[in-house]
């Protein structure tokens, strides 16, 4: 066997190895089949926020109890995947294998982000396992603010639109609450400032916000003692629940203030959509038992979180009512984001037309010497080919062709077009395409925690 044949054989083996590795990764990422013996390994609870926040604290209280009691014989692990208005963590679980080993702990922001156009999926993309807690929401100002109730705040927003700065992230439940309030006072507008948790508190005290939506747990945690200077403290001026909460009985509800706006929030446990019934039932029973634990009840009481449990049909009906309540606010038209893949296809198509027009423009051809005409023509054809491949690639992802299939194929064909490779070089191009797409998958999924199609 000569050197050339040996080299070709080695290339063939490497190509086959990369191909098998790519197929194995795609199979495990997209179509993993759960075992009937559940669980067989640790269960990951993904929190789509930074460590130390309200959702993270809540999830770790449950985790501590689950592991202390040895609920399922396997450890529960909390993992923080912050970013993208909580969509990086939620997308990771949405795209995970439906085997019960990746769960999402998230509140009703999962409804709000879809209706606000931040993402194109909501509760329907998941299997709801359990509601595990109810959260009281409050409108909060600095303690020395001139606004002592919700009506004062809204009248000022009506009199001087966009002058009152309110801390509420776009697409969050807080944002929807504010929009609902504004609808009750025609012409009123808030100047929304993106600020979450501790930043919202800091902005209030620093005079960068006039008001903000806080959970009761956050309010109790951030509020200083009553003898603190008013400029160094915060004050709740409205409770959006049905009734006053025993932790802050002095704070009137929005209903008591003659407003129609009511709002609540809750923590839920979500699983990938096609999670089997028997796994969902096991998990629901496990979380129900955990919420009944005296230790958990005591910890949640410290955070002013009510350990409310729902599952099964009761949970599905509850979520349907919550989605309907959010939809009534009709915020979607104000904040809907463009369809970026279609925009990319359109831009690339325009570029392709421009290249073709340039190539066939008589004035351009006449002004260019013959040798240069040939170069321009070849360059134009190459550019048109590459742009066509790019359009096909973006379209493939848009039509749900898996990343691990669309990416290596597009790289391979673009490499053929650029290098004008001969048949004997196809193996090398194939290895480059597979290797590069595998590297991209690792970078996106492991380094940046981005869910891929």
C-alpha cells in the first residue's frame, strides 16, 4: 500500500469517527429515551437567574429538603443559567431530552416573555410538573417619596407622562402589572428602567427610580428597620393580591384603592414537553411531600412565600387562566420583536441580487478589461453560490432542521465552492465541516449555555 493510499485510509477513518460522534451527540441531545427505572442519576434543577436571587433561594430551599430526605434516592443539583430575560435557562430545559433529569424552576415570567415577544415559546413548550409557591407582589417607592398610594403615582404619570421611572424588566410579570395599571388611567405612561432584584433596590435609594415592583420576599429582605432615615428605606404603597398579607397588614390592596388591577406570581417546576406521565407523577408527588415538610414551611415563611401546591389537571387549568389574564393586557403589539431568521434571509437575498446585477451590468463589463471581467465574473459566481448556501442554511434552521445536520452540510458545500475541491479532497472538507460544527456545538451549549435547534 503506497503512502497516498494510507493517507486516504486514515482520512476515511477520521471522517467516519467524526460522523459517528456527531450522530451520537445529536441522538442524545434530541431524542434520548428515558429508562423505566427513574431516577438513575442526579436530577438537575435549572434556575434561569443568578445565584442569590429570589428564585434561586427558593429552589435551594427545596433542594436542601429533597436531598436531606433522600426523596428519590438521587441527588438534586441546582444550576444557575442566567441571561436573556431568563430565556437561556428556560430554552436549555425546553430542548433537553424528556427523561426527567433536567427541570426548570421558574415563575410566570415564562408566560410574560412570550407575550412580550422576547421568545416564541411559553408554557405550551413544557410539561408543567407542579406549582410550588405563591408570591405576593408590591409597588414600592423610597420611604421619603411624595407618592403614598397607587392613585397618587398614576395621577402623576397621567399628568406628566414618561417622567416617573419605574423598575420593571421588559417582558416580565412586573412590566405587565404596570401596563395593566396604566390602562386604568388613560394617557398615563411610565418610563420603564430595566433593573432586577438588588439593582432595583439600589436604584430606588439612589434616586434613579421613583418606583418598582418587588416580591414580598424581596421587600422584607431589603427593608431597613423603622428607625432608619426615610431616604435610606423603602415603602410599599400597594399590594396586588386579593387580600392584605399578615406580614405587612398596613399595606392596602389595589382593590381597596379602587383599582381593577390584580396580579399574582408563583413558582413552578417545569420539564421538557414530552416527559412521560410516570416521571411527571413521581416528580409531582416528590415536590408535594417536600412542601409539606415543616422545615420547608418554616424557611418559606421567613421569605413570606406561601407553599401553594398544584399539579395535574388543576395545574393546567390554573396556567390556562393565567395565560388568559396576561393576554388581556395586549402588550404583545408594543414589544413584539422581528423574526430575525427571516430578516437575515431577506438581507442575504438582497445581497445576492446585487451581486448578480453587478455581474450582468453592461456598463461595468465595458469598463473592465477582459482579464478583469473574467475575475469579476468568477468572483460574482462564487459570491452568489456562497450567499445561496447561507440562505439555505438559515432557512433550514428556520424549518427546524437540527443544528448538527444543517451546519456541517453548509460548511462542506461552501468549502467546495470556495476551494473548487476535487473528489479526493472531499474527505478533508467533510472532516473540517464535522469538526467545526462539533466545536461550535460545544462552545454554544457548554460555554455560553445557548440552546441549539
